[in-house]
């Protein structure tokens, strides 16, 4: 049975997408990318963007995680047009349950987890797919009562129709499953917990979700959800399944850890940098800085999304972040800078930093006394004697080192490392020409002579 439609067939006002995270931990970049793609799709089409908390797992869902997700999306500049929570819709799932039971599409099953595992292994051992055998459909009322008398409570399975499930995927193209080769999914556990497959089908249908962009790991879920939504009389959204992201260690996963948005924020990554990177990663577009979220939305198209997994490279994000910093005007940076940082200071150092945190390091290195490291006093005194006079600035660094090279015969590391140790007190750090210009002649001379300055 076919499902879905086309964007062109809908008006902008009817387009509604959703980002539906489970608030059970930190938001990771794979999940953020899903949110971003849905957001850009909606804004490109003039539609609306919903944030729906899939918080039916009350044991793992937390208020802190929910607030954290909202904060990350706000930080990214993603405006939410509508908020929903699954925990507030339990009554809707109960109604859906009764509707499906009445239609003969939801049935109780009493097998224990151990019994199901035995069946699964037997099928695999015979070289057959581990599809549930629908034994529960043959139970008599007396058998059901006997199970319940033992203390067993039923879980509830959705009876899939033995027919083709087909949809025109925005990314994968025509996608097809055979309902007869899928196992009837459990929609409600023994304890009454409504599982994701039912809850999201009810919500997507009742909220009028028009399009869904999500990871390709949900493709088989989509086949099942198409039948559930049709059984409930809902319009089936247009689906698009994106290739997943991966890091060097493997697929990005909230449970596996790593790749969380909070860590990137703490590392000083700017939201527009992350949006520019994620919006174009795995697409036919070159990864480059966008001027705004509006620019990203204007250029968004699902046709650009590739089918292969894309590599999320934190180093590439940081390089893009550095490029952003190098061109960031003082009036835009000021809010994130210590009050002591002046416009002239910012203009001098922004080309040499990777994150905002480094600006304070620069300030302290220039304005707070350090203890110079002098390994060769004679060389340092020679350097101090060759300091230029007159107007001071980074432009005088090159003539200074050329004169010092000629005087001492040193070059390369033998020339520059003693200067770095004297001027900064450490073996690594900022660009020496910039530091030289910011320190001023008096501080440079004192540090070359081994005096705190």
C-alpha cells in the first residue's frame, strides 16, 4: 500500500515537521543534525517546526535533560513554533489501543521473554527469519484466562497486513517492504508502557505532521508506522531517511557517548559554525561558513543529501570555528569577551585564536607579569640591545629577528625558541610577531633581560 505525498502538493501553511528526542541524556550531534535538517526544511518551505519530547520512558527521562535539549536548540537559533510532550498524551494512546483492538489489528500475547528467545533461536537454527509465529492469535479465551491466572499479563502486538508497504522516500526514492516478512511488533508492554512505535504513530497522525526527516536506522520502523497510521485513519507523512553520521570510533550515539553538543559549546564552538557544518555535511554542497541560518534554509534541499554515511570530524569544526573567529567583528564578539578586552586588542589577536577562551590567555600573557625563561643570557642581552626604537608594532618583528640572526648567526629553532621562552615563559603559545607588538618595547626589553614584566 502506498504512503506519503509530495511537498509541491501541500501549501506552506500545511507543512509541519517535528524533532522528537527522548530526554534521557545529553543532545549529541547526530540528533542535533536531525533537528537542524527538519528545521531548515520547514523554514525553506515556509512551514512550522515542532519540538515534541518523547518522554514515555519515565524511568530514564529527566527534566534536566529536557531543559538541556531546549537550551541547545535555543543556542543554535532554532525557533520552536510548537511544543508537545508524549507524557501528556497517555489518554490518546489508550484510545488508539481500543481502536486497534476493535479493528482486529491489536492482539494480546502471553509468551515470556524466555519463551520468545527459544522460538527465535529455533527459527534461526532452521535458517528461517526470526518472525513471530502469531501463536497468540490461536489462543482460546480459556487459555488466556489460564495464563492470567498464572499471573501472566499480556503484551500487545500489532497485526501487520500481508501486503506491500511502499512510500516515495525524499532521500532513498521508492522504498518497499513486504508486510508478510515483518514480525508483528509489540506496541504495549506487559506493564502497560506504550512503546515508541505506537506513541509516535498516534502523535504524528493527530498533530498533522506532514514531513519527517530522520536517520536511515528508522526505515524498518517507518514500514510498521505506515500501517499503524493507516489503521488509525491518519494521513501518512512524507518520509525522508538520512544517512547516519559517524566518528572515527563508529556511529555517533547518545548511549555510546561522545559527540555531545554541550562539549562543543564548552570548547568554544559558535552555533552558526556548527549549523553550517552539520547542514552541509553529507550533502553535495561544499562545507563553508554561512552568513546566517536564513542562508542555510534558503539553500536547503533534500536532493542534496547523499546516501553514504558522513564523517563528523571535530577538527574540521574547529577549523571552521577559527575561520569564523578570524572575521568576527568586535561588536558581535563583545558580549562573550571579558570587559577588559578592547576593540584594538581583539583586532590584534582574533586571527591567532581557536576559541574565545584563548582571548583571556592572551590578555593575561600581555598584561600580567610573567617570569621569563632565559636559557642563554648572552643571547637574550644581544636581543634586547637590538630592539628597534620609534613606533612600535608587530610590523617591527621581522626586521628585529633579521638583525638578531645576522648578529648571532642563529636561525630556525635556535633563534626563535629562546625568544619565545623569554617573551611568554613557555615553549608553545601565541604567534610571536603579535605578542611582540602587543607587549610594547618596555615589556619586551624587561622580559629579554629576565625581569618580571
